[in-house]
C-alpha cells in the first residue's frame, strides 16, 4: 500500500469516526430537545387548567356581583317607592284636613 493509499484509508477511518460522533451528538441533542418540549407541553397543560379554573372563578364572581347589583337596584326602587307613597299619603292627609 502506498503512502497516499494509507492516508486515504486513514481519512476514511477518521471520517467514519467523525460521522459516528456527529450522529451520537445529534441523537443526544434530539433527545434533550424532545425532553424539553415534553416539559414545556406539560407546563402548558397545567397553565391551561389553571386558566380554566380562574375563568370559572371569575364567572362565578361576576354572577355574584350581578346579583348584588340587582338586589341593590331593587332596594333603591323600594325605598323610592316607599318615599313616594309616604309623600302621597301626607299630601292626601293635608288635602282632607282642609
């Protein structure tokens, strides 16, 4: 074997080793990225669940506040109606007295 042929053979061996090293590195990187993506997906699922619970709680709080507003407006109408009835009764009492 000539020196050139020996160098070509050495280069082929080195290239094969380099290809194996690159493939191993790529597999390791792919596995690491896959694990990170799974962790991110799990975190997103947890966040979605928390958002759903918060939306439910917010919806319940809005219903309670709407009910309180409705009762407050009914109470104010009741007070105004009572005041108008009192004023009307007083006016009738004064008109009868004359």
